[in-house]
């Protein structure tokens, strides 16, 4: 095949109908590219195999045959994970970026051979291999998180397979008959509820240490979480600049099922406004007030968690014991009670759902004034009792 005035393609006629075909693309430069091409549910799937003559036609046909067998068995594990992340994103789940990151870090990159398998061929042993490697690397509680996310991804695939409203929606079927994660046990001893809450003195020390060796964005984010009564970092960090208003920020509540996720308004007190004012000199033009290295995205929760742990490790003598990012939320919940704020308003400040019939179906009052008054009390208490420096 000689190059022409424009690029053109030729198909290998040896493939069986419906199984995919080897296609040669001849470019005007003379380069001959080899592709596996198959139509699945009116969508074209194209995968480059290599260039001729570096790859022979016989090798290319073999790769096409293997790809066809994979397609016949259903979509790969990697495609299943991508499909699940896309579902979370479409539903507005605040966790979708974190789920995507965890799949990449602990599944697809360290286990490419498993990621390429048709999802229907993944067995409990493969899941055990993935989680065992995490445990060997010293990962504890987060191993259970990855297990739960893998379980949810397979349930998503099963639902797509069995729900007539979902079947064929994406044009990719996984052929799942069971959930291989179900047979792999949760490590229950790593799921003990946290009990650590900083004392008022420790919280004041933490605030006044900042920015310490941390970036201004990271340090102001920690202060902002404290000032607003212990918001969930994962949810707060999905709020772009459009969700920040003069006297409040809207935070998308990603807890609960699809369609039930709502935004709750968090009033901004003196301390929180101070954090945003200091940040405005750095991130005013960024899409997110608490932007990361990529100025179009917010800082990642995992980076924030590591920053808190490292800060503690550098100042162990100033605290009664270790603490993590998650402990800050518990600390705020506890100390707001000491400051005289009722449990109901503390729950509303932290975005807890109220599941009683009256609250769920009839109470549409937003409690903004009550939350605003309580957070003003909280700010004054922090300055007086914790002696935080503004």
C-alpha cells in the first residue's frame, strides 16, 4: 500500500463478522499504523496496536484476536471503574475525584494485568491481591475504603446488567454474574470509631502554629474548617468560587443516595471571612478559593490529610497525642458543645441529615439564622478561650 494525497485506511478481511477487525491506516508520510477496530452498540472502539513494519501483520492479527475475546467477555475492570467514577460525577458526588485517584493509585497502576481483565473474569483472589499489596505497604483503614469502592463499582456493573432501564445505556456490558469483592472480608479492627478530640488549648496551639511550614492555602484551609465548625473537607473542596457568597458558602452534601444530595449553607463568621480575605491575595483569579498546584482544581484532600499528620510529627511536644484531619471535625463538634451550642444546631452546622419523618418530608426551614448566630458564638469563643490569633 502506497501513500496517497490524503490518509486512507484498509481493513483486513480475515476477521469474523462482529468480532472486530484489523485496520491499516496509511498516512501521507508513508507511515502505516495498525489498529483494532470494533463497533459496540453503535459506538466505535479503536485501539492502536503499533506501526508496520515494527509490528508484523501476524502479530497484529493475534492482538486483534485477543482484544476481540476480551470484548466478547465484556468490558475490562478498568472500564468498569471508569464507568463507576463517571456515574458518581454525573450524580454530583463530592467523592468522585478521590475515588478516581484511589483506583489509579491502588488498582490500575500497580496491577495493570488485573485492570485489563474482563470484569466478569475478576475473582476474589484478584481483589485479595490488590488489598494485600496495600496492607504490605502499611496502609490500614484506607484498605477498607478501597475495598468498599471496588464493591460499589461491581454493584454498579451488576445493576447496569440487570436493570432494564440501565442495560445498554453506556454501550458497554460487563457480563457480571456476581460481585467478587463480597467474598473478601472487611478488616473490622481498623474500623473502630475515632475518639480523639483536641482540647481547647491544643486547638488554640494548632491554629496559632499555622502557617508553620505549610503553604498559605493549606494553612488557611485548616483554619477555615475550624472556623466553620468542622465541615467535611471532601465536600467543602468541591465548592467552586460561584458557591461562595458574601455571608455564606454552599456545600454540596454528597452523603445519601443519588437524587437526595442537597447543598447546605454555612454562614461565614469573622474568622472564616478573615481566612478568605487572606487567600484573596493569592487565589482570587482561581476557580477554587483553596486551589491546588493545578489552578483549575482545588487542593486534594489527601494532601491536606498528609499536611496535618506532618505538622503533628514536627510538634509532638505541643500536643497530648497524635491527631489526624478527621479528628478536627470531631474536635469542633465537641468544643462547640462546650461553647454552649445545642447538639441540634451543631448537627445542622456540620450538615448532618435528619432522618425522622417530620424533618425529611415536611421541615423546609433552612435554620440559617440559628447557624449564623451559633457560628458567631463559636468564633468569639475560639478567640477568648482558645486564644486564637486573628
